[in-house]
C-alpha cells in the first residue's frame, strides 16, 4: 500500500483514539455511578439510542456526552432551509458562499449544543436521591460548568471530524459516529456469550442470530453499492479532424438516496415520546408507552412507516433533478431519447421516485426485520438494524475513498514518469 495512504489511515486512527479517550473524561460535579445506573435501566428507549450514538459517553456524562449529533442536527436543519429558501441554496453552489454556509452550520451547532447541555444539566436533578439528584455541587455552578464543558467537547469532536476529512482518509463526521457505535461491540459480544454460558440461549440460537447479522450486512452492502446509471451524451467538435464526436458518460443514481438519515429520524421521533410517557402514573398513558416500547411489534410497524416517510422526504432534498437537467443543458449534454430541459427533469424525477420506493422499503426492512426475526425466536437479545446500517454504510464508503485515493496516487505516479 502507498505510504501516503498508510499515513492518512494512521492519522485517522489517532484522531479516533483521541475521541475515545474523551469519552472517559466526565463533566465535573456529578455522581457518575448514579448516572450509569439510570442509563442501564433505560437502555431500550431514546436514552439508550442516544447513549449508543455517543459511544456510551452519556452514561459517564463525558464532556462529549452530546456527541456529534448537534452538528448533524444543524446540518440537517440547514439542508431543509437551503431547500426552502433559494438564496441560501444558491450560497452552497459558490466557493465563497460555501464557506459562509459552513460557518452558519457551526454557529447553529453552538446554539443547539448550549440548549441541550442546559437541558441535560437541569434534568440530572431528577436522577437519584437528594435535592440535586446526581449533582454533587451547587446547581447554578454546575449548569455553567457542564454547558461550557459539553460545548467544548462537541466543538472538539467537530474539529476532529474536519481533521479526519482534510488530513485523514475522509468522511470524518461519519467515522466519528462509526467509532462511537463500534466501541460498544466488545461489550455486546461479551454479553452474548454470557447469555450462552448461563444457558439463556443455546449455541443453535446463537448461530441463528449470527446468520441474521451476516445476511443483514450482505444485503446492506449489495444495496448500498447498487446504482442506476443514466447514459448521457456530450457532443464535442474535434477541431483537428473537423468532425463531430460523441462522448458518452452517465449519471449514477443510488437506490438509497437518503442514506441513514430516515432510520435515525424515525428512531428519534418514536423513542422520545416513549421516554416521556414512561414517567407518568396514568394507566392509559402507560399503555400507550407500552405500544411505543422499542421491544414491541407495534413500535416496529410504526418504525417501518416512519422510515418510509422520511426516506421520501429526505430523498427529495438530497436529489435535485432540476439542477442536474440545467447543468446538463449548459454543458451540451443530453440523455439519449429524452428532450433537454423540462423533459430531462421529468425523466430523472420519475427514475428517482421509483428508486426511492425500493430504497424506502429496504431501509424500513433493515430497521425492523432483524429485530422481528430475533424476537420471534424468543431470544433475550436486542439487535437493531439501524446501528448495523450506519456501520456498514460508513465502512463501505470509507473503503471506496481509500480505493479512489490509491488509484489517484497510481495515476500521479504514471504521469510523473511520462506514461
């Protein structure tokens, strides 16, 4: 492997190691044992999901407890605003405008982080015994310390993600989320074998679970690598030969245009009401909370429907047929058999809608079917397809980037020797 690629991989691993070290640095002034006990009892609701994405940093109330999610939330909000307001959308298309756009995302991240940090700090008063719950210092002082600590932690994670993108192998923010989920893998494997040793599940059932995981991973890889290639023709005049020559290219449209955003959004929308309702003592409210429990079939049916909805919603933002058709027309390109302009836009919209339908069904099945199969077998084991989807998709994308950089280095080497 090329030395440059090796250095980038080592830089990436170094930054990810620093990220994992930060997960063990707690915010001053809290009883971490009380907080861990609280999160252990809420592993199956929104708090458990939040803890998973942070790499178990929340249960330690680390300085990076909020993780990179405020930055992701800010990016999604800006994407929605850019799709709504044309001036903001045009800003993204310009080099100088993109820098301003990125800076706005950072400012929005600061605001979201401060709001969440203050909310978490106040919420800690209700955890554990005593007047201030898990807080062991003055309440007002703790709110100030925790807000500053968590803000610094989130901004540091954002910086780590940017450094991985610029100096490492790329895809920095996604790799930070990837590292957080993967960090819980050793404990999950240990817990699974502990279930086998205590005869709670048999080796046959363990092999069945492994088969489900393997099939899920293979399906994700197959779909994520799949794309519909729309042929595009460019007419260029060859001056030396005084004749027209047609250059063929293609527009790749992925089957899953929305990525991992729909399962994440759907999980958040469904899990937060469940978490809030569980604190009630009303029988009707508790019954509703049971229907929204992540370990119930009703929750997974709703999960499938919400994933379908968000897949269509986000795909409409991520893929813009109008811009593609206008760019093709400016560059003298056209799809064979399709009229340029509005005809091209309508054709691309139709293709994207058909692919989004199958992509939405795929995301819904990945988010729910693995859990349903494991639950139907009567196994005391939680297996979420959303985490697997994120891990596999980031891994596939990272491998693509490494391969592309290796080809680029080979091309530069051949160009340098005159071949």
